[in-house]
C-alpha cells in the first residue's frame, strides 16, 4: 500500500525535475516517505532544516563545488556525491531503484532516497547508549553518519544540533517544526563521548588550544593552509558558506582542501547554552592570513556565514549580532576603520566605487579583477550589520505615510521603518481596532511590516492602527514619532475603507484582442481587470465556443496581482483546431469584493493560426536538465532580480517535458536572461534552427545565441521574435549570419528586456531542431478532445467541495477515485462507460479532515493522478 501511494504521488502532473511544492505538500512528502521506509517524519524534517532550510538545492551540470571548493549537496535532503562527504546520492538512488540524476533533481525522489538511506544506516549500526528503538534520540548515530562529515566529533555535534532543534521547534520563513519529546540527556552523553574519544587520538592542535576571540570555539584548519607572513590587516571580508556550519568546519580541516578561513558563524545556536548570538568557530589564528579571497588574502580577515545566498531564512538576527560583535572586536584590536570601505563583501570587486577608492589608497589594481564570486549576495542586510558594528542606537522612525484616501476592503495595511526592528517586539505591539483577524508579515529585509486581513474589511469603516511603545530596534530603542530623537513613543494612524462598492470592475486588456488572427491553438488566455476579483466567483466565468457554437472545455482560471488590478489566465483543455474561428465570452458571473460584475458580457472573437511543423531533426528534446544551466550561472544574465530554469511537465509540446525559464527583471530596462546549454549541440549544416516556444506575452525580445566553435570566437545572437503571444509557436531562424570559422553550435536561448515589456514572465522551450524550414499543413481534427486528460481540481485548496474535470478522446470505461495519503480509498466518484467528451465531477469533502488527498482517473489504458488540498 505504501508503494502504491508513492506511485500515485509520482504520477502527479506537476511533479518533475525542478518542481516547486508548497509547504503543505513538502510536509506530506516527509510523512509519506517516513511511512514508506519506517523513518520518523520529524527526523526527515530536522535534517532538511539543518542542511537546506527546506530548499531543494539544484545546481547546473558541472557546478560541483562552491567558491572555496566545498562539494555541493543535492536536493532538499542534501544528499552527497563526492569523495569528502561520501556517496549518499548514489546509495539512496540504488535503494529506491531510481537513477542518481532523478534523485538529484526530483524533490519527492530525493526525500525517498534519503529516507531509505537513513533507515539502512539505522539498521546497520547499534543504537546510541541510553536510547530505545523507535525513539527520536535513537536516530542520533544514523543522522551523524548520514551527514558524511568524516570527523566523528563534528558529525556527532551535527546530530546533536538536529535533535536539539526538534526539541525546541521552529516557526519562521514558511517552515514549521513542532516541538518534539527528545531525551536530550542521552543525546548529550553520546555527543560528549565522541568529543572525548576524538581528543584522545588527535594530537595536532594549536599549542594554546584557545581561540583568539574569547567567544569562539577552536577548530583549526589543516596545518599550513595559511600564510605566515603578509602585508597588512586592513579589511574584514564577509562570505557566505554555500553550505551549513559543521560541514564547512569539517571541510577546512582536511589536507585536500586548498582554502581556509579565520572564523565561521552559525545561523542558529542549537547547543544547550542556546545563547542569543550565533555560534562562532575560529580556524586560523589572527596572526596569520587565511586563504579565502585570493588577492585580498594578505590584507584581510575572512568570516564565513552559514547558509546559501538564495535563501534568506539563513540570515538570522542572531547571526548578524554575533558577526557584528566579532567584526567590531577585529576592528578595535587591529585599528580597522568601521566603514564599508574596510568591511567588505567577497563581491566588492563588483563595486566600481570601492575599487577606485582602493586603487587611490595604493592597493593593487587587481583588487577589481582577482575575485569572481558574488557572496554574501542580495539577501545580505548590510545596513543592519553596519548598524550593529558601529553601535548606532539612533531611535528608529516610521518612514511611510498613512494612505491619503480611502483604502479598498482587500488592501494590506503596511508600515515602513527606516531601520530593522526587533521582530517579536514589533509584532507583539501591533494593534488594529476594531479587531480584525489577519496575519503579519515582513518585506524589504524586515523594514516593512504588513498586515493582511483574513477576509475583506468592512465597507465604510474607520480602522485605527497602533504600534505601541514596546516596539524597538535591536538596541532596545523604541520609535521616535515626534522627531525629537528620543524613542519610546506610540505610533498611530487611521484608515477608512471605501463606501459600499457600487462601481463595476472593468476589463482593461485581453489576450487575444478582439478579431485577432494567428492565435496559437494552445493559447493561454489573459483577462486583465482594474481591481481584484472575488476568487470564489471565477469558476465558470468564461465560455469558449467554436464556429458551430459548441462549448470548449477550459482550465480553471488562475489569478495574479498586476498593479492594483488582477490578471486571470486559463487555457483550453485540448489544443484548438487550426485555422479556425472561436469566440471567448467573459460572463458577468464573476464579481469584485463588493459584489459588482462587469457592465455586461464581452465577446472576443479570434482565429487560430495555421498548423505548423518543422522539416528537420530534433537535437535537444528538453525533456531533462542535461547541459542546461541555471540562468544566474551565466555572466551574460544581467539586470535581473531572480531567474530559474526547470523541466516542466504540465506544459509541453511533445515528449515528457519542456524547459521552463522564469525571470524577474530588476529595473525598467537593460535586463537579459540567458539560458545557456553547456553541451552546445552542433547546428551545421542548418540552414535553419527552430524550437517550439510557449510565449508569455511579455513584449520582450527572444534571441537564439550561437557559437562559431573556434577558440576565442565570440557568441552571435540573433533576434528571432518578440514575445507577444501565448501558447506554442514554432520559431525558426537562418544561421547564415553566424560566422563559419568552425562547426557552428547552439549556445542558448536569451530573453532581452524591451521598453514597455513586462518585468516578469515564464517562457517554455521544447524540441530544439535543425533542418530545412517551417511547413504549414492543414489541420483536419474535430473539436472533440484529442487526448484523455485529468485536470487540476478547482478550487484548490478547497473547503468543503471542489470540481474535478477530465476529458476523454474516445468511448471507454472510466473509474475516478479519491485516496488519502495512506493509499486508502476515500470515495468512488465515477465508475461507468462514457463517450468522448469533457466532464466535470463535484467532490464533497465535508466529512473529511484537512489534508492532502489524491484523485486518480483510470480510462482504458490511461491512468493519471493529481493532488488536492482540503483546508478546514
């Protein structure tokens, strides 16, 4: 039964390489894997928290180590594939019958492989002393071995930290660990024994066995991995580890490591003392120069901070406070000025102002060129760190102003501060009257506090927002409201909601436009409105009909905020016939939060484009990550806030997947996203190169980049289209303009930001091909569904009922059932012979408990499953 459950999970349409799951779904995966392999789910959660903060770590092919050479960990469970920390990736993959590549990329299989490997370690090794089989503390040895840390005492400390965190619990950044019962006395005894045993056999220690910094532990780097003579001690360089605390300490202690660091700072303190500051370890004496920043080594101290640049959950206030104390100590002891010219990031070489200053001060010009790493990254809060270092206790102030006019009933209420406030104190002293249920969240590095009401506010009502005097910064100084420089005052303001909304929403844009031709048969419709809409009214708000008036099934609308309005997107269940006329009608059944509908139905006639094929050979199916890099790994990607590449299986032209590139540009212009393929497949003799491209209607440029193949040659970019469509379009270009110094190669797809283009979007690519050109052919299909499909239920999450839709491409016996996460049948919704067509079935779950459920469709030889979340 447990194996059947995972077969159902694996069958879900959105599961695949690079998939993003909600926290509820990740919790369900921990639970299901634990049940399958006999591992307490809490152990899986604790390991994933300690090593990845529940982030599914994906790296481009060939990216096997960090800037210091630290081997990469893979997936949410940080499986390993190196000679230092071991081969848990391959071992776990073998235990579950999957390939290491699948386990590396697929989140579900990553958790399963880790669970199977953990259980093997648990069974093969004796239980720690003083523990009983099945208890959480009995997993201590298995956790230590799972980490792969070769030093027994550090591995034991890691297991100690995991179990201590489980005992305490955690609730932040979307991660929740409920406190567990753990016999910490037994855990501490095991860890202490590991340290005593190590001390008895290890002879190479610093002669004093004491750190220079009194608050640090001493764990020396491998002897000789530092300079004993140098120039000066003028800078403090801030790094992030791209790994977790104990593994990095372990790594720097090995003879094969060609790097070292003065100090390491932990993100969370999980030792019994549990001091407010992060734990600190010293690895190189201050009289020497560690190997951490190339040309800066002989001028600086280096400090590593636990975590990954992509996940702000690592950068805790405790870490900043501990790091600031350490930096201040170094500056005081060695006369280093406490400013941003002397306290720098590993990425400071990218700051031309700093480089110019350094050269003017007589430092080598190579300061601007010798480094190539970007830590500590965009999530690092430099103003907060410098405030702590300089002990700037200036009272915080409110830098935002209350809304000038009335607010909408769905608006968030936010307050912006000019510096970071102590989080708990600010939240505990936030009040709104009349009382309203809602949640508090933070943005902009904890400088914007936002209140989101759980349901729309009342119309024409005044609300008073108060932040009481108990709110304060990290020096205990309260808010300065009257501007006299003295803190400790209450801040209050009032807002009034709009009068009962009688203004109907307006449709401001659509895709397609009325009477537009050349629309892709796999079109994604877009309907923009000037205000948010009540999501409970979106189902059935649109009707698509062919030229005979037959209704065409549509997917459930998805809503996203666009400015002060809403964009609704949805697709036909099956590709439309081409070329053929259709009409999309926007109905008046959907309405805003005031109950107002659009002024009247709106019909949007359009005509689909002719059917296209490409005469040639597929050279990359984009069914797997393969040689495709993450866009951020390319130096040609610029002007972006975030980018990602993944293999999508919910939207694909053929095969088992497509390449999905998502992006957010950081400014109004000049941005570029390069999706590089390290395999650079040959495109000679051409003469044409084509790919199926699922556009995002962003108005940005699409380019294909080529490489002439000869050493020293530069890339050639060809502008092939403007992304002004949605759905699959065959985009081809001649390679005649690419220089022919050698064999020409395809180097990647590029999305270039254009004036007026959208700041964000997602573009899909499939079946990269080389051949003789595009061929237009007639499409003789009927408007009946062309394939059998099981669609995502709507709404999802739901309470208490939802609609499940599916299509049949022929008459067959149909069985539609619902299961819980233990694989037990909950309900049979359909069991009958049905003809070709589109179907909708209501599922009522009022008698069920909250949680994740699986619904499965069997239609002849077709089987598929989807997940749905019931929230009560």
